[in-house]
C-alpha cells in the first residue's frame, strides 16, 4: 500500500468513527486550505534553496551547507505530531531511509513543533487512533523551525483555518504549547530535493495537505539525479 493510499484509508476511518461535528470541521478546514493555492507562491525547481541553521530536538545545530557537503538533501516539511498524515509520512520515509541514503542523499524533516509538542498532544482529548500514530524517533534529523522562519522563505506558510482551530479547542489540544507560537501558522507539507549546488532539483508542493510525496518517487528522482551527476563527472 502506498503512502497516499494509507492516508486515504485514515481519512475514511475518521469519517466513519469521529463524531459528526469533528469530522465536519476537518473537511471544512481542508477545503479552505486547498483554496489557498499555496503552490503559486512556493519555491520551485531551479530556485536557490534558502540557507538555514536549525537545531535538532537534542540541541545540535544543522545547516544546509553541512548537509550538502555530504550529498543531495531531501527536505520535507511537516506540521507536527498532532497530524496523523504527517506521522504516516515520517514512518513511510523512515522505512525507506536506507534506500534514500544509498543514493548518496540525506533526509531531514522541518517542523514548527517543539520537542515537547508530542506530549502536549498526548495530553489532549484527541482520538486514540491519532495519538497511536505518533512517530517518536525517526532515524533521520528532525529540525525545529521556530515560528516557521524557514518555511516562510519557501513560501509555504498558511494560517490554520478557524474550523481546525475549533477542532483543537474541542479536543482540548493546546497548540500554542506544542509550537511555542500563538500565530496558528503551519507549513504546507512540501518535499524538496536539493542538489549539492544548492539548487532545487525536484519539488512536491501539494495544495491538499492530505497528499504527500511518495517514497518511491523520491527515490526515483534521487537515482536520476545520481545518474546525471555520474555522467557529468
């Protein structure tokens, strides 16, 4: 089953099991986010990737330069542990991490969520199925993007719709504690491949946050990039 098939199954599960009020809020907010047309403002293939210096949850600094010194970089943005689709995505990428690294690339996830964000979500009244999906410690770097500073440079930031803010309220989920930010802004779950020269080689920027870049496609693109690099060497 592909990642997006897993996501579709999860969407249907929520529709079948959640109280109608909660399910309606999810769908309303999803429609509002899709209407934003984030892809029109996002960085695209051929653009220069913005520099960054961000910290892991262990406080270790990471920079774009340090990653690119090792090879191409797969850079994926995710909203936080409260997002079940993000958790499916991290798990799917983690399962294929060896294949990604075999191409010479690194993988890093960027999130506005603080280290304690998952615990804040677990303390909420969210459905158990959403809590059970949390990916605690993937085998790749997760970097904290305070107030979405890097995501803004990529043109990916949007304000959470009122419908989803209401959903959090009904679940007693204190999103401000999870992010350390009261702006209710989050990144579109885009995924980029950045070549060693700092130029964006491939981009997946969905208008629908419930669609994610498939691991198979990422690995295919990385292998193509590797072939190009070998031919031009």
